[in-house]
C-alpha cells in the first residue's frame, strides 16, 4: 500500500477519487479553482490539439489549487480527460437523443481518450504527462443503441462517451488499447510511477 500524506487531488470527479483511493494512495480532494469551460473554449478556438488541450486544462486545475497558501507543501494533482474522433472533441450529450447520435457516430469505429496529468507545488508545475487510450465501439444498429440507452438510463449523460467501461459500457465496447483507468478518467499507472519516486 502506498501512503503519501502530502497529495491533493484537484478534481471534483467521484470516478477519479475512487480510482486513486482504491490504489492505496493517501490523499485529500478539493475542487479546482479555475473556470474549466472558459479555458477549454479559448484553447479550442486557437485550434490546439486534443492532447495539448487536455494537458493545459490539467495544468490550470493543478496550478489553481497549488497557489493556495494552505496547500503550498502539497503535491497537487490535476487531470483532464477528452474524447475525440478524427480530431473532433466530444462534449457530454445534453439528452438521450444526442446520446443516441453520439453512439451511432462512434459505432464500429476506434476513438481516442486522452488525459493530461499535471502535478504542481507552490504554484509551479513540477511534472506533466499525457496518456492516450484507444477504444473501439462495436458495430451497433439503432435498435441495439436504443435498448442500451433504455437500460442505462439518464445517468449515462454524465459520461462524455455515453458509456461507462466499469459498468454496462462493456456491452458496447469491442476493444481497448492502453490504460484501462485512463478510460475512466485517470491515467493511474503513469501517476503511480511518479508518486512512488517522491521522496
């Protein structure tokens, strides 16, 4: 079991919290202080790559918390995860009709999940990386998609890809290549490798 007493997870994500908690890391969680959507829109207008956007958003989350005086002695972990296909970044579906269109668009194709990961301390970035995982959705017809959405219900709208790999999303996923935990929103293996080297 890994025990670190000076780690802050700058994220409001329950999924990231659970992944890190189950890995045995001792940490605290707090909400980032940056305006994520504003930063994302600004970077998208400048036509940054999905990987660059994810890394920059992770930096903004991490640095915003590390600048807070009471967290100066902590390693602050910021993470951001994006889904994209042919360089088109996907946002969360607003309703079940949008979810249906999204799954049909991903049907039979391999899309990318990229996470940016940043660790800051005392307002300075001390480490950063990115991780990409490829996910292929099974070829699905409209009836199969509708049956899936009826089963999972409205909570699936909280998932950008309209699937949750740790749950019923396994029924529409054909294959993943890369870090499984990255699909859930946190590139755990790269993070643990770094944390294990902290003195």
